[in-house]
């Protein structure tokens, strides 16, 4: 069976990672970056549409997303799929398996992605020697839990329009943080099917809701470009209430 990835030869050192220059990520000490470099086994490329790890995989990769978009998902026996959340550069894959023994969800590459794969054997030395990095891993887990809370609230109580608006706000804010161009347009490579699978809506209902929100002028979503001319108005419509994001950990 052919591997699902291509190994990238001679990846740049972690200290030169372009993500570290973005204000959305917490600055690490020289010693922490050196340890992260020690943890990193290699850097691989996975093409769009390929599965990075399967549900129930006993040994999924522990990796951080260097570039591209991916998503976590769970499926039912009849292949119905629920997208749990979307992954952007800086997000980590595989922490759950360290606690549960196997992957509780699958991960698929939405675009071509580059992953930095890390050694699981180095997690315990990380906890023992670098308490701030250890706290970072706890923060990432807590953040994932809060995202699940939002998904449950959306699917259980928000209207279809509010669900779509909340997802657009979430993805727009995250994409803008890693694409700091200064304007109100971001690259967003999701399809209407991805949106439907993330929000528990039919494709037809998703299409109608997107067209209605765009007709109201809340955003424009065409050819993988999302423009939000008035983010505050969209947030008010969706009853969005979240404090300004704190700098995220980067492993």
C-alpha cells in the first residue's frame, strides 16, 4: 500500500518557521523552540482529499499543521458525516490518541497540507521539563472542548441562518489571523457540502441560507474567497459573544 504522504527533505529549522512571526501565536523561548525541534521527526506533504488519520486508528500521527487546511470528522455506518471542526496552520492533530489509545475521529486534508510530525515519546519529557509548553497542550485541549460546546449549541438551538453566520465568523477570524493582509477578504477553501456537514444541514438548506445571508449583505462567499465588510453586524446577527482571542500556542 502506497504511503498517503510525501516526506519533505531538509525542512527549515523550527526557529525559522514563518508562523512564529504572526502575532496570533504565543512567542516561545529559545529553549522551548529547541525542544520542539527535538520533538519534530520530519515534515510531510499530504494532498487534498487524502485521509491523515482514520477513526479508530491505533497509532495516528502527532503533528502540527504547517500549511493548508484540514478537518476533523466522525461518520456513521451509512457514511453520513459530521465535521467537528476545521484545522488551520498552527493546529495540532493527535493529542486525543495519547490519552484514549486510539483516534476518536478522522482527519482529512481539505487542501494540500504540510504537517510537522512529532515524536509521542517526547511528550512526557515536555511535561516534566517545560511547564509552559505543558500548559499549552492543556490549553489546546480546553480550546477544542469549547469548540465542541459551540457546535452543540449551534446544532441544538441556533437557527440555520445563525449556524451559518457563526461558522463564517469563526472561520473568518481564524483565517484572517494567519492571512494578515489588512483587508476584509480571506481565502476559505471550504465547499457548501463541508458547511452542511459541519452544521447538520442539508445541502439545499445550506445553499438557500448562504444566498439569503449574502443578499442581506453580511458577507460574500465566492470562488473560495470570503469577504465580510461589516464583521460587527454579522456578529450581532449571530449573537456572537467571545472575548478577543489570546495568542495561541504553537508546537
